[in-house]
């Protein structure tokens, strides 16, 4: 859980073909995927003749009304939830992007370099200034559609221009398409309920509309759905490098990724954390809700230390526009989290979180436990130190604001004020997933970027204190 100043969600995409009320199903799918983006949401639909669309800032449950859903007519729809990773949070950049009323486009991911795209568009006298990477992608596809190509053919032609991480859905009056980058860094799955074909960022988006999981959209694959059925086209050679942070934090724990249960992987993180550090003496293990709960259960099972929900989250808090006046950070965190004093007084408490980014929230939480009477507060982190920023669709701080890139583990412990601080190793994380190390993107932890990051290379420093950890 990131209270503030941490790593934020990316985006969610959803698509459905041949639904009786496609926009309504898109609403349900986006609701299930709300955790992936909470700034803006949008839906585009088609009745086979026109493209209809609506997008606005806010949560899915707040943005759409019955009147809006009914105005989004048609048998097919795509949807998008956004947390800004490119060009800021203005509604101007909300998705789906509609191009010349011919198609709508939604993108989860990020292109660290858009030079090839921009050069192509400029050479064809298309304005690029002020546009996000997603908007540039839509313009490139639109260029070929304006020449008379079908949506699927236009995507196939524009695909080589897309240099980065992307899991996308797009909709014309005749086709629904879904496609991924060759590394498959961000997730995308396809399912069916026998009648409709459904695409979603995660499997939880399928279940909400009663669709059964068929398979993942493959890295480098374009899947096209039309009245003729479903067709697969391989656009690039796959070199899978799935982002392990989906297991650590982003994906809902009731989902499956690469055949693995996210819940079980997170439990394994906790088990591995105990296995790597078995001598720590604790009276209880407490998760920082919500993402760390399975890891805390795993640690408790492996160690025999009792699990307690001694840190409680106000489930109705999303974001507030009323600023606390005194002791800003401390007041904000107390609005969101409270400690059950009776459980922790005089106890050696193990607090488990999914990750530490800036360290500010961890410091606030440690203080809350001490203020509530804890004898010792041992911070346990179910992932390795985050030392490098992401350029593939996660809104991370700059490297100089990542505490583990600037401080040793002992200095980080002193900063957050914990009795001890323990991280899971990178190898432990990988073992917990049950997947080969070469199948995963670990760039946030080891600085090994599977795709070029171009001009961002100059922002990365591989020396300093990080290798003293």
C-alpha cells in the first residue's frame, strides 16, 4: 500500500466484442480493474456504424451514470482506467483516444522513447507537439486507417514504430484488436463466456463479466476479433520479460499471471523472507494493508509467529481535497491507518510491507507502532530494495528519491526508525514466483532494463551506496 509519495499504479485496459450491452460490461470490467488507475476513466463503444465515447476524471463508480452508459451504444466497447505516467494528469490525455471517429485506442504501458514515432508523423505532416506516447501511437495507427486500411492492418503497419512497453486494445466499427510488445512487460489476457470475447489487463476483469480465461495475449501478438471470429497474428519475435512488480504490488491477489496465482506468489514472498532470516524473534506479524496481507500470512505460516491485523485501513479513503492543517503527513496517515494498541503494547512486532520506495510512509508507520506501545518494531519487506526508476509504465519517483539508491540498509533502518530492517533478496523473489529468472523484468531492483531507455540512461547511476547493501 502506498499512502503517498510512492509507486503508483499504471493503467488498465478492457475490451468486449459482441455484447448485448457492451458499455455496461466495460463498466463492470473497469470497476474490477480500478486498482490499476484511479485518476481518469473512459469507455468507447460502437454499433457498427459510429464510435461513441465518454471519459472523465474520477473513479469508475463516480464517473458513469445510467444515462451515460445507455448513450454508449453498441455490441463492442473498450475501456481504460488511467494513472498518469506520461504528460501529467490532465483530462486532455484521458483514454480511450478516438481518432477521426474511425477508431478508439487504449494503452497500458509507456514508451521511453518516441523518436521513431515522432519522425514518422512529422514526415507525414502530422502534429506531434504536446501529445502523450499513447496519442502518438493512435496517430500512427490512424494514419494508415485514413489511407483505407482496416484497424488490424493499420496496427500491423504501425507496430514497428512502437519502442517500449505496451498492452493495448483498439476498436473500430468492424474490429476489436488487442496487442502486446515483444517483451510482454505489462499484462493482457483474453477470455470468453461462449458468446462474447473479452480482453482485460487482469483475470479479475474477465470474471466480473462471467468470462472464462482462455489465455494470455502473447508478447508480440495481435489478436483480432470481428464477425468472422478471432484471429491471431504474430508481429514480432517474443522475448518475454514480465515485470515482477505485478506480483509484488500491482495486480489484484485473486488474479493469475503466467499460470501463477498472485496470492500464492505473495504468500511465497513471506515464506522466503522467513527462510532467508529465520533468527528474528517476534511476538506477532502485522501486514500493511492490503497488498502485504498474503506475504504476512506466508511469513506467519513458515515461522509460527501469530498473524494479527493490528494495522487497520479506512477502506473508504481514496483521496481527499480537504488538506489537514497541522502535521500534514502524520495527520494524513492517521486518517488512513490506525494501530490496535491492545495487540501491540509491549510486543516485538514484525511489520511486513510489499516494498519501500521513499521511506516516508514506513517511517510514519514505525512511529505509529512505537507510539502505540510496541516494544520493538521490525520492518520486513517482501521484495528487494527498489533502487532504479521504471520507464515502462509505472509512475516511480526519480532515482535520487528512491531511498535504497541513496542509503544502505542500515541507514534506511535509521531513517525509518525501526528496530531492524529486512528485505527479501532478488533471488528469493524469483524463487517465490516459480518462474525462470530470465522470464522476468527485474529492472527496479537490479537496473537491468530489457528494453532500451534511450536518453533516460543519463539519469541512471550505478555507483554510490547501493552496492554496499
